[in-house]
C-alpha cells in the first residue's frame, strides 16, 4: 500500500523494498546505496521516503543536497551533512579535528590534505554512531562539489561493520562525474503503464481520455512529468505536427538544465530535428546544410540527450520532453527559421511542407492556407482526424478572406464533433466561425457540427433535422457528388432520419440524393438502399455489396469503415465488418477518434448478439457507456442501454431488462428518437415472451410494426417479425400471424440475407398446416449459414419440436428439442431452457439423474461465488462483496465449471438448479 504523503511512490514497491533492506543492513553492519535515474524519475521522493522511515526507526539522519550554483564551493555539501554533529569534534584527535574545522570553514590555517579530511569525517561519524545508527543522505549528488563528493564516497566504501549508512541520489547521465562505480546501486526505472495511469488519475481524475493518453505517452513513466504536464496549458491534443507539448516552469527548468550546456550549433540542429519530427538524418543534412558535417550532434550524444542509429540514419531523443524543452528554450525567430529550412528541404512532401510553411508564416497567407487545407483532407482520408482539425484551425488563422476563415473553422468544428468527439472544442470553433460570419445557415459543415452538439445537449431530433435540411437545400454545392461537405451532410442526414424513425423525415434525404450528380458516392449510395428501408430497397443493393465489403481489408479511413458497418446492420453483413471494427475499437482504446470508437462498439455489440457471444456483448456495452459518459456523448448511450436490456431479457433477468427498456422509452420520447423507442420495444418483447406474458409481448411487438405490415423506414421491424408471428400464433390470432407471414413473402425479405430467409421460412412454418410445416421447418434449419445465428435458429428448432410433439411424433420431436436445449444452455437463455425442458418432458424423454450430493463437489466458497455469478454479478462485483480479488474469484469459477459439467458462466444458473433435482434435464 502507498503510505500517506507518498502518492509519487505508486508503482515503486520494488524500490521501497530495496530501501527497507538497505536500512536494515546499515543499522547492523553498515551499507551504502546509490539511487540513480533520469531527472524527475522519483529519486528524491524515494530518498525522502527512506529518510522518514529511518527517523521513525531512531536513526540519526544527516542530510545534504547538491546545489548547482554551489558546485564550485569546496566542502559545501560536507558542511551541510556534518553541521548537526560538529559539537562532537572535540572527541577526535586534535589533528583530525583541526583538519575538519579548516575544511568546513570553521577554522583557519593551511588547507589540509584531502586524505586527512576524509579520515577526520569518517572518525567523527564513527564516534556519533556509537550512540545510535547514522544515515548520511545526499540528494542531487551530480551537483555536489567535487571535494565533498570525494570525501563522502571515501566514507561510503569504509562502512563495513559500522552502523552507518550512505544514501545518495544521482542523475543517470552524471555517472562519469560521480565516483560511485563500485558502490551498490538502485536504478530507478520509469513507471509501468498501470502505475503511470494510477498516478495521473490520483491527481487529475477528470482528464479527457485522449488528452490523458497523450500526456501519459509524453511522460513515458516519469512521475514528475505525469504530475506536471496536465497543468501546462494547451488547447488541443495535437497542437502541431511536431507533437511537442508545453512544459510547466518546473519541468522546463529540469530539462533545460540538460540542454543549456550544449553549444549553440548543437541546439540549433536539435531544434530543427524536433520541428521535423521524423528523426531522419538525411532531412537534417538537407535542412542544416553544413552544420551536420561539423559534428554538431556529438555534444548531445555525449550527455545522453539523443541516440543516433547509423544503420537507419535516424536520430531519437531519449525522452520526449527534451523536445519540448528545446522548443520552449528557443526564440520565435529561431523557430521560424528552422521551419523555413525544413520547408525548403521537403519540396516533394506536400503535407509536411505545408505545415512548415504555415509555422513559418508571420501573417495571413492565402496560398499556404490552401496548402494546409488540402493537407487536412489528406490527413482525414487516412484516419488522422485530430491532425486534420489542427491543420484546418491553422489554415483558418492564415486565411486572408473572412468567408474562407469561417468555412475552415466550421469544417474543423464538424470533424471535432462528428469524429473526434470533442464537443466543447467544436462549440468553440463554431462560435469563432459565427463571429467572423454570423450567418452560417448555408454552411453544411457548420450545420453538421451544430447537429451533433444539439443532440448531445438534449435537443430534439426534428429540430436538428430541420436545421440540416435547410442547409442542404439552400447551399451552393450544386448537388455535386464531389462536394465533400455535401457528402458529409448527407451521411449525417441519413443518421438523423433514422434516429427520428418517421417516413416523412426521409423525403428530403431522397430528394437530395436523387439530385446528386453524376451519382452519389459508393458508400452513400449503398447505405441509402441497405439501411433506411431494407424491406423495400435492400435487394437492389446486393450487386454493390461485394466490392464494398472487400474494400474493408485495406481501408485506412475509420469514417468509411464505420459507415460501411452502419449499412451492414439490416442486411446481416456485420460479420464482414467484425475484424475492421475491432481495429477501430483498439485505436479508440489507445486514444483514437471517439465517435468512430463508439460506432465500432455499436456494430460489434449487434454482431455479438446475433452470433451468440452475449458475454462479449454485455462487456462491450459497459465499455461503450463508459466511453459515452467520459467523452460527453450522452446521446448515444441509449443504443447501449438497448444491449444491456437485450442481454438481460434473453437471460431471464426481467426486472433489469424492463429497467433498461423503460429508461430508453422515457429518454427517447422527450427527444423524438423513435428508433430508440423501437429498440426498447424489442427488449420488452423478449422479456415478456420469456416470462410467458404473451399479451404484453404482443403489444410491444405490434408497437414496432402492426400485424400484416413491415412498417416503412422502420428497419428494425425485420428483427421482431418472427416474434410477432410466434406470439400471434400462440395467442390464437391466426389471421394476424398469417397476415404477417404474407407480407414477409410479398416483400421477399428472405432475399435480403440468409438470416432473413431462415426467419421467413421459420415464420411461415408456424402458420402452415402440419404437412407443409415440417418441410418449411426443415428448409429454415437448412438455410446456409443458419448456425451463425444460434439463438434464432434454436428458437426455430424449439418451434419445430413443439409442432412435432403436437403431431404426436414424440420421438422425432426430441432431436430438434435437444439441439435447441444445448444452444439455450450454452447461451444462458434461461427462459427458453425452461420452456424446452418442459417440451422434452412431454415427449417422455428422461435425462440421467444428477447425484443428490452434487453440491458436495463444490466448496462453500465456490458455491457462494457460483451463485453470485449466476445472478449476473461480475468478478469484480463478487470480489467486492466477498472481500476477494477479482483474480481469486476467476480462479474459483475456473475450478467450478468442470465440477458442474459446464464451460461458461452463462450456464451457471441452470447447472446450479439441477444440483438438487434427480430428474432435471441437461
């Protein structure tokens, strides 16, 4: 545990244990220890920790600290250390006492020999140590005067058998200056990722995730940097292509002390290297011309500020903050000149040259602004949305014309809001754009940015829709398909229309889409057929699908990836997007664009539900809710409330399911988000169906789409159509059931995907006469890839078994029922497990008896943990309840599964239910 006041010692268990051992050793037999490490690594904090512990244990602590401006004052550090015990000088021989007095400035006479001073100091300490152990502590030893350093290291080598300790802290790069090569050493390494994050969170718990990630990367485990960097002021996570962050005065002083000793030529070349950002020595050669040939990097190598790899011709700074110190120590003129040199050295690298020209510019420059604007679009196409915002913001600053400046700020605001998820920055950029040009009503990107800000501030979908439609219809784009802002606005409008979920909202979308010349871009065209109203238009999108999904493998742009994923939802192509969605999620976890991160989590949750990976779905929904909350995106939380409710519903946790559904319905009604209401009805359908409340389930199913209708522009109706037919059939509403099957046939939903075909055939079997039903059930279950959707396939198997049993084909009924039971148990779909078992009993099937003493296989703790896990608690929640670590809980569950004959926690509840029964089925 970290002791009070030792926040900076988080992650330093190894070092603290070494210091404890050192104190024990010195108290009994004498010991020396040199604590070394880079500046800010926590050496002083560790020494201070050791001194507090030593004083608490009754050790006399004699402290000294090297000070840079006293480095030439002989014996100044020795004076600090011995001052508290000089009253015992008279205990020494007169010669030794006099030598020490003169050396420390308390006496007059000839300067004593160094050896005499060393022996005198050692003798004094021996005398003091007769009363109690003594610890001499020297911090910042690299700045100790040479005379003191020589005496103290002399003493440090001669402590064997004496209760005296010598503890010193020294910077790693000062090793040649300090004579401690043969003394025991404790090298303090940078903190690992976990400890670094914990330290930053202890002081700055509210940092935005992307900023937090970037600062941790810059700090590289340096505790002082971790604690200081968040206090430095900067406005964006990527202020310039160099990637340097500003430093606090303390950090600047720390690192500037290391570069201040360098020759001017070396510092100039290093500044160019920092502003270049690549470390390419060939670029430095071209930019600095003859300076490199003069060996100006040698001095920086000698003091370990940089490393040079001759094989790759690359220069690397040993710590990122050295780069920041170099920039902050430079003048404005020096930075401009360095950027000009780099721009000249990069004639063929359009993007980097544009950046350097922009940084070198003194005032507005239309040519450079356009170069930077073009570079921003290139950055965006390869997924660097943060860099694109920075480039556009700088391009706006350099714009000569006010309308150009406003347009670029609006575009930066849109990217910031729609991709990066930085809504506050987007609002600020929009406000700046409006100050320049108050009427932004026809600016498509300003309207898009305003839409995302509005939605996340509890605005109404209809209002946002009206704003964006007005901007599109009054814009000067001429409906050109090559107009970037128009394409972005159309994708945004597509989502707005879907959120609203009313057919009339789609009319202006289609009107604009049909006017685009020569034709809408491929993903927009595909999404417009596959996503809004798949029942009526998805089949026409099928010829375009192979090329669209094939492009995912090499697609670098996360925006395009997300839009393809959106188009895939209702045509059952999410599995094709799975791998690339995971890439986006991993990028998001590492600080990538927030909106793309959330979008990928949406698609992975849906895919996990359909493919029966419900534990994964539940965990991803939790992750997404955390991301939405931490990044100011409350609007998208409803989507993951749906997934939490869906998992709870199918697993029989009905109170939880209803809570999530009710929360969604209340939230959506106030904001006009009809699609969210549809999703909530879906949760209620499955929950009520699982409880056997067929009337309530039917009420929710028909709220999505009435019987005999697959509602226009309610694509989720295809996900509830089988439920409606099953419920109508079981309630005796045969006409409603037949009407719904008929509309499925008429619209040929089965042509959309194999899953839709399986559901259409399964629904048709439910209403068919016995002689036709058998063949329809078999056709449904033989649909290609039907195993890819295990829950829905198992439900059809259950219905097939039920029909066979009612036809008195009880032996034939057992096979589909047992197959369905196996899937339901594996998924943890408890209501369907119970229903299937009931059917199996009715066929006369008997399962092997469970032993009466089965609970004896589990220890009391294993049984308790198993019950809590079966109740839906996570390992962490169980650990908190039982005062165990989550790893211990996981270990117990790992042992429990084979004892119960199961392979996952999803099957725990059923396995526990069978322990006390002799006749329950597996």
